[in-house]
C-alpha cells in the first residue's frame, strides 16, 4: 500500500515537472526546480522533527582536543601528587597500560593552580582566559571511558562504541531533530583529523547518509584554507542545477519502477543539499564581515591563536545559522614527553578563542540555547613517561560543559588524590551522551534506529542522565 502511494506520488511530481517544463523555459524552469528542491528538503531526512520533550538547548558546539589533554595540569589540581613527585604510585596501576615499559614514578604538575570567579573553581595558569569565564562552566572531574588507545577512545567519544562502526553523536542529533537550516548540513566538523578512527568519527554508519558530518577541511589544513569541496562556484550554478535535475529525474524514474530504495533516496537528498549549500555556506564561512574587535577577541591577529580562533568564530556563525552540531578540532594533545613545553603551546592556541566563544555566545543571547562541550578522548597519568611526559589515562579525567541548560559555576565529581581514577560521581561517556541528548529534548532510550534486526542507539544499552549537571 505504502509502496503504491509512494510510486504514485513520484509519478505525479514527475508529471507535474514535465508539464510545467514544457509550459515555461529558461529562468522560469530554474525557478521551478529551486521550488521543487525546497519542497523536497522540507520533507527530507533533515526536515525538522519534534523532540521527545521540551529542550533546554537547540544545538551543540563541541571543542575536541585530540590526543588527550592532561586534567591534572589544567582543571584538576593534586597537591599530594606534587608533594610525592618522584615516588612510586602507592596503589595498583590499571591492568592495561598503553606503554608499560615506559612507565615511571609519580610526576607533579609544573603549573600553578588558582581559584577563580565566584565559584572558586581551580584552573591552571595555562588557561588564564578560560579562568575568566569559569562561572559559566560545569567542570566534570570524574569522566571515564573504556579504551586506553587513541583510536578506540576517540571512536567511543564520537559514536558511543570503541569496537564497531556506529553513527556519530552529531548524526544521532540530526536524525532525532532534523536541521534548522535546509541550506546547510545539520552537522559540520572543522579541520578534524583523519587519524585514529578517520571518517568513522563523523560518519552516519547505518543512519541515512544525509546525517553524516560534513567536513570543512581536515586536520592537516589550516582553518583559513579550509573549504567545502565544489562549493561557491557561481559560474557553474545553472549548469549544476540542470545536471542535478537530470540525475534526479533518472533516479526518481528508477524509484517509480523498483519501489523504495533508501540508499538511492539518500544520494538524491545529499546531492540536493550540496547544491543548496552554495546559496549560504560561503557567506556563513566568510568572517570578513565581523568587526575588528570581534576578530581580535578570538585572537585572529595572533599567529598562535589564529587557527583555532577562526574555527571557533566559524562555529558561532554556523551555529547561529541553524547548524545543529558543529565541532572544532585542536590536534596535538598527546604528550608522552616534554609535557611542560608541549602542553603550554597547545593551551596557548585554544585558551583565548574558547573564552571568546563563550563570551560571544553569551553577548548575543545564544549561550542559553547552545551547549558547548570541551574535552578529549581521555586524560593523562600522574606517573611519568619518558621522564617528562604522561601516558594515556581513560580511568579519570576532566571535561567541561557550558550553556544549554547546564548548571553553571560548579565542579562535579572527583578523582583520587593523585588523579588516576574517578572515585566520586563517576560519569562514563554513555552517561554524558545521555545527558547531552536530554538537554536537546531527546530521551536516549527512545532515540533508536532499527538495523540488522535490532534497535540501536547512541548509548547502546547503557547511560544515565546526570541530573546534577542540569540547571
């Protein structure tokens, strides 16, 4: 029955298109095809959907620090670690360690911590600008995940699984809620590394292809040079529209003959989205219209902060234009040696832009409806590696959240006195995923997709909403 109705609908649209095409010509036909594309978009895979309940946030900006930033040198001070630096760890190490032969004794943090804001939250000297907006943050010190290796942990954060190919978190959000802007992707990731999981970190897996993340540049490309492929060539737009219509007509005739074909329909939808992006994506990405004061606030005049500053500024622009999930990526936080110099360098690149993003969203009235998340795939060990570095630590580390229904000015959870294990109010990635979905009005147990005979979800069979983090 549904198949017959669908075929009749396709044939009716095709007949209407052919009739009108014969009645008009030239620009009239181009106008018609544009209207038909808008009509298809409004009912396509990215069409707006109602959440399960009233949301606290509309969209997400993820600030991903690839490599695993050291929590005990940034947001989780450990005086006892500094006191006992050079001594053996006084309790058992995890059964699985990434590089056991290079593991040494305890090594204290070379950085000074101070309390900031009315909340009195501790922040390292490495983040002086973030320290200035600490009352907007909910700092979670008790994160943990499953995998001690980059590839598995990065996948686990992005998709909820460290062993199988699953849809990314941004894909689940657009699947559940659709997109606020039909001329832009619902999910954009800026300069994301292709190592350690590759495109699977922003792929849609078995969800419709329209929900996959759209990369704007990759990890080895500067933000200033990042671009969407084949977008912005206005001279070819009329020809592209004709080519796309021919391709769509052929595909729809195939659908009318063979019945529903989700993969073919997904391809049509993504082709149409790519064409519509040309009307809006270049202008949203173009930051030349921003004031000199705004550019300076994000650090665009400084070669140290310019790259991540551009990412954050573009993220704000895409977010306020209706992109559901935007990810900024800072690559290079894997400090197995030379911790002091390497971590100082990485924090200097992102500190000012991060603070600027929070302030900018707040000034524009967007922070309350935008959930900002900072963190990496794991933290680092309190024990030394290669004498002056730290190994991977998935057992206890820090992430923070701001805006979008999060309780501001709190520090939640605790690691042990040396910073190795989460010991109080532990939060697994599954729990944080459930909380993120909840803030956007989605029940993580109901956001499912049937594939290969079973229902899948971002949190699989795990996850609890962390209500202590909710405002």
